[in-house]
């Protein structure tokens, strides 16, 4: 439910455009020109207050600012999480945001090393992008850097045609906040359990109205303890957004960000004592089994994005884009291994320290437009993309990491300095050049057919401890789909889309000695959507496959064959209902029938690890009648959200099971004039649950009961 607070003209404009996105809006919309016009008119409506019944029709946004299609014409599931939704749920990380996506795995908590490695959609990993450009390394600096997010577009399933190398589960496209024409500012400060302290600010407005140059600065600082012993969380992020329209036909955009996070490198908790009994005592969620005086994780990185929309004519636009992102980290890491034989409360460990410095550059040129042939309208997108990836990683193994007694931990490096030996020095350069073409043909006013293809060429140079290896590969991905829109708010869609990934097969050799080809993925999906002012819903059935990944050869386990295949057959439901002017329901459900069809000898035929069969969420938001409080006492709303995640195997091969669990979150919001107060309670029932890490040795504890309050101000 969009909040009814005193907004400045700029914030009213944002509210009016986002009003259509309520909660976790999904896959329908109206054409972009209409939405743009509505936003422009909203900016001029100085003094107008937002009242009345909220519309549940989702916004008219182009997926990744790139597809050229409004959501209702995309033949693939898309769910939009608006800034209002993130704010009202008290979201503190990208993983928290995904709790509103029925088929998503929200991944590891904020105390974990890198959250992105655990975020999944429909059973598979999901990549992150910013404004339609792949982040690659940047997303691992600070998963809690959400102060510059306008919305998150969740494209479910492979998206290899428009977005290149991408994860099987889908894409999380983060759209950043755009500068506004009117001066506006907001800020908030939060305090909570575990000594949480966060300060955030957002300022926007004109630099020169005559030159049509506008800016926006957002930033956030956190200094908190955590529920984990010895672990603090110190982080900062700042962003600058610029828009400049020197002439009517040209609009230039800049998004520049800096993220930094400094914390302890948390090794997690052993499986024995958490998921499996150690015969003595259940381990505390806050138990720290690293080295308090040694395990530091310091990550920092810049991101610079620029793009220009050049209106060549009424029907054609040329858009060049460029991005540079970095990732720099100094890491000291202790790893939790299996318990000692015969003594399940003493856990073996090893460790490493090292440094990683990565750079990732993207250059794109898109030509988008429309034309007619024989009375049929075409929407065409043609583009070329170059990616330059540079990665440098040096590691030393620690020689004197001792085991640790989980019932009486004694830390090795309180008195003994770490001793290490050189492990490896890796230099990796990957260059990709891609050409892509998408055409959406309007057979009738209501019926579209979309086809797209992408050809990617890959050159990779790897130097590992002085030994060089160079490879040249290619990948072709394509998509076909169709949508049909009825006049009464209903629409149908069906599609087939493919993707590829380089990382899983990197460095592997087949029995013939050839370098493994890129792993492949595909998805076939059909769905139905409905949208009106008071009700929105979508339902999809799909089969998503990860295939062609390397598995050990049946004859020689030192070699690999590209025979791997994992399949997820699923159903996903999602929607929202404005029951009355004061009460709104939203939520969803996902069924994921996941199976390893062909894998290692130990996991073939088993259920895909860390993939629940059933999961879902339900949110109820109520607002007190205006007559009770306004205008003297402001507005009050209450939001209650419940989520359920079914049981799942820890890994493909593990017999250990992650139990099912549920969480209950509550948010209470009060706003009066320019002031607001939010009180959030998360996991109020304090359910004990754990998240998978990809390892059979350790897990992360989910966040315990957390309560925090946020004081806000808007100008």
C-alpha cells in the first residue's frame, strides 16, 4: 500500500508513478509513453494529495531498460518490487527483498561473506544487474546497499538473448533512483537490536533548469553489531545520479556509486550441532568459529554507468551505454570442516588469506524502433555488446589453523601468529563480443509474437602460477514467445528462452582433451495474467533446465564430460487484492519439482539441493480511516507478513535436510506532515532456521528476532 504522507512535488511524481506498482507488482502494464505522460503531469500537480483507492495495475517499465517492451507484452514471468514495497517491509538487503518473490531463495543472512552466491529463483542462481548492465563482481561488495534503488525487476528464467551470460534462475535488474526536476530531500536514522545504527539521506533537484541538468545524491552509513559473536558490520555507500537534456532529442544519464563493507569473515556453523545432533548440545546461532583477531573481510568498489538516449526520429532511438565496475577485497578466512572422528563437538578447520582485484567493463550500442510491413507493426531492437573482464586473485594457505571445541571455543590466533604458504596466483582475462536482434511483431492490436537471437564470441586468457592457457569459444542463444491481451484485463503468454554461462565449466577438459563449452540453460513457460484497479494476479507453469555442465567422466574421474542436466518443473502464483479502501492483501505460492537428471554418480536422480518443494508468502496491510486521525495526527498503517519455506536437501548429494520454517514480520508506520516513524519486527516468533552455503560442512543461521525503529523526514 502506497503511503499517504506529505510529499513534495518531486516525491508526489514518484509516488504517482509507483502507485501502480503496489507491493510486489508483477507482469502487466500499459505502454511507456502513457506512463511517462502521467509522470510528467504529476510533476506539475503542485499541492495535490494522493487519496482514494490504490490501483493495482503494475507500472509501464521496460525490463532492464532494454527490451523495448512493456511488461504486459513480455512472454516471460517478470515481478517488480517497488521502492515503496522495500520501504514498507523494512528490507535491509537484496535477499530480504526477494522474500516477496514466491519462487525465490532469499539466501544467506547479512553476516555471511557474500550473499549473491546464495540468491536463487526457481531453484537456480540469479544474476544481478544495474540499469540493464551486468554487475559481475560489484554485487558482492554490500548486499545491504539499497539506498539508491528505485525498483527491482525480477526476470524469472534464463535471459541470454538480451543480457548475455546470465544465471539459470533469472535476472535481478536493479533500477537506480533518477534525478527529479523539483527540489526534494529526505533522510532517516534507524536504531535496533544488536546495536544497529543506520543513517541515510536522499537529495535531488535541478543544477541548471536552463540547461535541463538535474542531480540526485543518495547515501547510507551503518555502524552495527550483529547477532554473531565478535562480528560488527561497518559499511558505507554513496551514489550520484545526473540527467542532462542539452536538446529535445538527447538525454544523457550518469549513475556513479561507491560501496564499502568491513566486517568479520564469518565461517558459519557446522552441520553437526545445527542440522544434525552432536549428542551434547544445540549450537547457539551467534557462535563464532572463526578467529576474532584475524578473520577480516574488507570489500570496496566503484561503479560508473553512463548512457545516452538519442531520438533519431519519432520512431527510432539510438542508445550507447558504458559501464565500469570494480571489486577489491583483502580477505582473511577460516573455513569450518567436518568434526573430528569420534568427537562431534570438535570441529576441524583450515584457512587462507589473500587479495582479489577485479575490473569489469561493458560497452553497448542499441538501436530500437518501430516500423510497418504489409500493415503489421514491428518493434525492433538491434545491438552490439563488448565485455572486458579482468580478474587478479592471490591466495596463501594458513598452516597452523587448529580445530575448535564448539562447547568451549579457544581461538588459535590469540597468542599464535598465522603462518601461511603461497597457494596460487591467478590472472584471468575474458573478452566477449556479442550481436543480438529482437523483433516483436504485432499480428493484431492484441496479439504479439516475439523472436530474438544472440551470437556471443568468447576469448579467455588464463595464467595460473605462470602457466598460460588461451581458449576461443562461441555461444548462440535465442528466444521465441507470444502474448495475447484481452480487453477485460486478462492476458495469456507463452515462450521459450535460452541462456549460457562460462563459469561452471571454466578450466575443465573433456576426455578428448578439448576445453569444455559454455554451460547452457533453457526454459519453456506459459502463463495467464489479470490486472484491474482492485485486483492483480498471475499464474505460470514452467520447465527450467540447466544442462551441458561438466560431470566426472565415467571411465576416468580426473576428466569431465558435458552431460550434466538438472530440471525444475514448477508452478508459480502471485498477486494482490485491494479488498477495501483500507485493506490490501498480497502474496504468492511456488511449487518447484526439482531433480538432478544426470550429475555425479552420487547425486543423479536425487532432488536438487537447497530447493523447497513448496514456498509462499502472504501480506496484509491495513490503514486506519482518515477520519480517525487526519489531519491533526497524520496517518497510520500496519503491515503483517508471513512466509513459509519447505524442507529441502542441504546439497544434491547430502542426506542432511534443511527443515521447513516460517517467519512472521510486522511493520507499523506513522506519518505526519514531513515526519514519519516506522517500527519493524522481523521473525517475531524467533524461529530457528538455517540457510545452505553449497557446502556439506557448514550452514548460516537465519536472522533471529530483530526489532528496529526508523525516524524519517521528507522535504
